[in-house]
C-alpha cells in the first residue's frame, strides 16, 4: 500500500491524543493526513516515480498552516466501525493536492482514485461496537501546526517498506533572512 501524506508533528499529535473521544484511540505515532492514496501492492518502481513527481511539486510550495477545530465522524465502515476524525482545514493543502494530482497525470504516475471527494482529516479513533452512527463535537480549542514537508509511504507489502520525507521550498524564507542580515 502507498500514500502521500502529512505527518502530524509530535507536539500536536500529543495534544490530540490527550483529548477524549469515543472508541478505540489510534495513538499519536500514527497520526497523519492522507493527501493522495496510491493504491495497494505498490511496486517500488511506482514509489520511485511518485518520489520524483512529489519533489517537483513540493519544490514549488512553501510551508503552510493546517488546523483542526472539530471532532466528527465518517459513515459506518463495515470493517472498521465508525471512524472518529478531526477534519483538517487548509486551503493550501487542497491546492497542493490538486497540483500533485496534475503532476502525477502529466508524469503518468499511477495513483488510486478510490477517494475522489477529498476530505482531509486525522483519524483519531474507531467505534466498533455498533453503539453510534455519527459523532460531532467542537475541540476545547482549535489546534494549528505548520506543514513543512510531505511524506511518501509505500511498498508492495505494506506502507512501511519505504518512507521518504520531501521538504517544501523555503527559498522565500531564506531570502527574507538574507535581507534582514544585510540590513534591508
């Protein structure tokens, strides 16, 4: 299985993990936001193509802010129960995903269109006992973090075969720092 996503920073994941949700929690170490699902049984050659296409897009984007303010759920999944999620708010994340899909199409890198309606989220728990259909609640306070890189997880056995971190461009930040250093 393979996908491209944002790893939720440790500090933010720990805050999210400390909140109360119904169901079985997923744990801070697995918290991420899927951007593009690549599919199951992913050959390493496809992972390599995905790395090149992702690098092309990431080089054109600057770090951006992501936020969460509510807890919600997706419809009942017969295999997993009710997924409890934190919807992720970020217009730049949607723009990055659109640019990534475009680059994958141009470079002829295969990817799955299993989830065509993009709803970025962090899965935090699953309710498997049939005790609920939906869930909605506000967080005690909104949380934000800066996304500064994207991760490609992939392989033909599971998503742990390869994991590659691709940083977003910080050239504009470098230019600002140079101007400050030169007194301009």
